[in-house]
C-alpha cells in the first residue's frame, strides 16, 4: 500500500495506492484497513482518495461476506466507492475488483472505465476537482485558447530532410565574416524548418491521428490500432467467442506490423 500526499496552491489531500494479492486472506486485509484508518484519523479533514486492485468483487455484494465487510468499513469511515462497472472482463466472467474510494464525494467529478487492452484489467480514470475547501461546488474548466503548434510526422520529416539535402548553402559559403556566415546558416535552416513544420492553429486532425505520434506510427498503423481497440471494446461489451476471435486476430496483425513500420522509418 502506497500513500501520497499532494500539495497544490489551492488545496491538499492524500492519495493511496492499494493492492491486495489474491493469495492474501481478505479477513486480514480488512483488519489492516481498520488499522490504517486509525493512522489516518488526524487527516480526516483532508480529501483522501485511495484506489487500486482490491481483488474483492463488489458485484457479489449480496452473497460475498467480504464484499459486505469492505463496503461497511468504508461507509463507517465516510468513504464512498465511485466505480460502478466491471473492471476485469473475460469471455466467462465480469468482476468489479478495482475500486476508487473518496471521503468527499463532491470532489470526484467523474469515474470512467477505459476499454484499452493495456493489461488483463480495464483502466479506471477518476477526475478529482481541486477546490479551496471541502464544500465548494464543482469547478467547470473553461476552454483554453488555441496555441500554435507544429506537426511532426513522417511526411513532414521527410520533406525537411529533402530540403536540407537539396540546399547548396551558397549564400552561407559566400560570407567571409564568421558572424554573418552563422546568421546566414540560421536563416536558411529556419526557412526550411518552417517550410517543413509550419506553425498551425487549426487542431483538427484526420481520423485516428494521434496528437504526438512516434515517427514510425504511420497512418495505416494508427488505423490498425484503432480497429484493434474497437474490436476490444466490442469484446468487452459483448464477450462472445466470435468477438474474441475478431479481437485476437486484429491484435496479432497489429503486433506483427508494428516492428515492420518502425524498421521502415528508422532503417
């Protein structure tokens, strides 16, 4: 169990990362939680959030004594569990074993499940509102103004290489003064750089384009990753054998093509 205390200019709180091994007895784990709350008593007025893999399936609350005990001990100390959907799904089971608990529920603006196959568990994303006090209403963020950016992708990189290779550097070589020669070099280099990577303000991107992709993540590979993620989402939503085969097949294709794309760009 790891605990972190965050300090920002407007508030302070405690974040705990919890993991219970499936081999550890749930009864001893719950006893440890009781001891933990005693240690945290002096911080009870702060916003405390702890989350992780508890390996206790809350979907079995009606029949599982440990799910009932865990829920009761959390409620007794003022903590509410914010995850309401299964976090580990297979073709034969769906369990809610990854939990997020908060002692100030109004400071949790949302908790969502991300259907990406990063591991055998689904990712849990929790948005925490940082307020000046524990009773302030949720703060809605305003849209940030668009800032200029440059698009670094394989196509623009290749254009920059071509411009540099075709440059004769005649104006730079004609200068005899070292400072003027350096200035000419910088001007020529900057001209090609701005031509290949122009500043843009329109942040609309093509379908499946990543915000900051690696050079070897080519458009066709981005599309393959998107299809693999879509098939995984369909499998999680409806874990049939047909959906499982479609997802596994697309995952295999993506795994085989990724090294080819990287080799194509780097070598």
